[in-house]
């Protein structure tokens, strides 16, 4: 409802006010505190965000920043409804019109609150559907989801800051001379930017927290293998460097071979059997025969076996003692299924970090 005179009072969210209405006195508005003579009397519209104030009242205020939020609207094809429902988002699903082929879910991001776990779970499930469906490698799925979510939020932030940059003339004006509407829009944009930046940092923090829950000795990545600081990977590391003619992680990453090289490392650990320090990990609990390998994964690692591994197996001791000690001497144990299984393990229990390096959680 509209209340003459009272509706003209400006909003300050920290102002304690009392509204009352009775048959005797009619409507009364009271400020519950001292107001100095000649000073403005403020109203309190409630804990509204700047988005609500801008759309509903036409202004923004820096006093409202603690109540600000950003609405993240995600669109999906209708056939993904079952996935959203499985993440307990049934009540959040929206449709712009009946029988539409698109559905929406809206999440609320706030400055001083951690990310909604349902949002994290959703991005994880979208990024790693096999992990989600089989409920395996959940930590790797979560980290991958957080990395993907961070990329989406970063893209949204880039669009927002690019829009601000187009109004260069605004920066040329003295603050007192800027139109009030511009000032309100700028407050709104800066608030949205702050929320996005905080959410991006939150993605990093949650990913690090998840990674830290796996002891470092139960993590393998290409850098660890090639640097071989504790000497454990000496044989496989030397044979890989010699066989591929490369020594640095960046070289393997440049050729897109990081996860394939790790498949050699994990296959070698399996060949070592009980002498492997990872014998008590899921690497040795995986079923043999590769019954549920993703078709694309199988094709990729079979191609790697045919194109690279066979050449390593054919290297004699007289050509390269390093390669022969790992591959030639155990030639019968290096099977195409062994490489494919190791690849499937990497894709299930591993993730690619933002530096392009695969990390496998054992």
C-alpha cells in the first residue's frame, strides 16, 4: 500500500522504526532513537538488497551491502529435470511457460555466506556425470565441479566489469556531479562484483579444503612422478623421459599427454602388485576386464597404447636400458586393457587442475 508522507522518507536499513495503526490514533510512524534537531528522519524498508531497491524503488545505497545478493539463473533442457530432482532441487525448478523445453534453477549468492552445496553438487554432476551416476570418485567430482563453477562465475564477472568499462565518461565526472541514477547503478554493480569475487574465492577455498582431505601421499600427479623427489618413481620416470624425449611437465601438457602418461604410471603400479605403495588403494580394488569403461575413454587410451606403448615395449635393452627395465622385461604384463583400466581410474578418481595438470586421488 501507499502511505502519503511516510513513503517520501528515505531508507536506511540500520534505523530502528516502529509502525503502528489503531482506530484511536490512526497510522503512526516512530523512530526509536534520538534524532537531532534539523536532521533528516529516515525510514527502514527492511533488509532489502540493492537489487530489490533498484527495481522496486529506483535507488541503491551502500548501507544495504550486508543484505545484498546475486541471483544466478541456470537454464537446462527439460530432460535434465531428473538430475536436478536427484540433487534435491525439485522445489527450485522453474518454467517460463507450461510444457516448455527449458527449465530454470535460481541460486542466491551472498557476500558473507559459503556457496550453496546443492550448487556445488550440480556443477560436479554436470562436469562428471559418470562419477555422479556411479557414486565413485566423489572428491574428484567435487573439485572438478568447483573448478567449472569458478570458470562460469569468472565469465560472468568479466561481462560485468566489461560493462562498467564502457562508461568511461562516468569516471571523468566529479562524484558530486554524477547523476544520482548513475551513482545507484554503480553501487549496484560494485556490490554484484564483490559478491562474484567472494564466490570465486570461495570456490578456491572449498576445492583446497576437499583436496586437503586426501593425504598428500595418496595423491599422484605428473609433476610428482617426473621430479621423483623421494626416488620411488625412478624406474618409470626415467623410462618415460627417455622414451618420449621430454623431461618437463609442461612439455607433456603441451602435447596433451598428461593423463596418458599417468596411465603408464598407474598401470606400472598394478604390475608391481603387492610391492606397490598404493596396493591398499582403490587402484587395486577395481574390477579386471574393464566392463564399464566409457566408450570415449576406451578409444582414447587404446589409441595411446597402439601409438606409443607398443613402441616402448619393442625397445630392447641394447637400445635403452631404462625403457627395457620397465617395459621390455615385463612385456607380457603390459596389456591394452591394463592401460584402458588405468585410464578409466584416472578419469574417475582424478581431476585436471587449473594449471592443466592431472591429479589422481588414490
